[in-house]
C-alpha cells in the first residue's frame, strides 16, 4: 500500500541556524539537510522509492553529448510515473513547511519545475561501473533524498565543483576539473541534501562492484529559470533515445568504468 504523509515534514529553523545553513549553501552549492527533516518523512520516501522502483523502473546506459559524453548507467523511474503513482511524493513536493525551509536556505522563492519530466527522478545504481557522470541541471535547485547507499568503499560518492556554468554546446568539463578543486561527499542511507544544480558541476563515482544506491531527486526552479527557453533534446531520463544520448552498452559489457 502506498505510504501517506502524517505530521510535520521538517523541523522549524531558528534565525541562527538559518543564517549558518544559508551561508554554507552559498559557499559550496550543497548542504546536508538530514537533521532538518523528520524521520517519518525520510521513512516515507524510502518506502515510496522502493515501491516505485519495483513497479516502474527502466534501465539507462548512455553517454550525453551536452556534457562532453559523460556516462549515465543506472535504473530510473521517470518523473511522470512518480507523479502518477505516488500521491505521497507529489504532496511532499508541494508541502508548505518543506518549501519554506528550502527557501530560507536558498534565499529566494522556489517555483514548481516548469517541465513535468523534471519534477522528480528516482535512480538506482546497482551494477559494477554504474555512475551518473559529470553534469549540471537545467533548473536551479534539487532536494536529493538518499533512501539507500552502499558502504563508502564501494563508490557512488558525490563529487562537486561549485560556481560553474553549463554551455551545452561547449561544456569544457575537463577544463573545470583541472582548474578547480573537487569536493567529495559521502551520503549514507537516510541522508538528504539540497543542491544548487545549475551552477554545481557534479557526478557520482562509479561503483567498483555490484551494490545499491537509491536517490529521489525533487527539482524546483528559480524565477530566472522561468524566463529561459529549453530546446536541447538531452532529457535522457525521460527518453533513452534523446538526440544527445549515445548508447554505451558496449562500454558496460566490456567493463569500462569511466564516466
């Protein structure tokens, strides 16, 4: 049976906690928010992601031209299926208390994602070599829930380069990697973090063995995002045959683990 929301989704922030959280988020483009969420909310997300993965997951193995052909190897539940089959996740996405907390940290209003195929994404790394290669997001903010994570030595760690920008015609990812420090984060099962996705270049380190890492991504737009036009056909999570996607089944079969 699908889980349901009951009670408050997050804790109330005092002014000093808000100030410190907002400052850290501005500096690094990422903030762990696990302790700001009620455990019941985290448990609900775990139950719903597991149920949706069991019923609706699809496999992706491809490289993406708009991110210098970095790799995506994982199972996914696309946004529309999450919205159609989980009232609880849809309600959580609109929860006033959760939004108020995120807006206090971000320092601006969060708008519902104007593209329905980007509101949600559930992903599961499960095989040796699985990775979400270096990339940015089209919209400014994502709240990432980590219902399940492998031990730190397996991989799946998040790596970030803050304060960058995405030119889809010329991403220059290797140049960013050479010119900037890379910060690496481990998130355990039950963690969650807020990410400034449009200016934080990020990836997950490929798995060195079969294991499981599950996330639920909730995406919101800033006001500036609503004024932009999005034309590139690189929405690989929604369409494995997107124009910018190139199959890498051969890479995976040959054991190539680069991203």
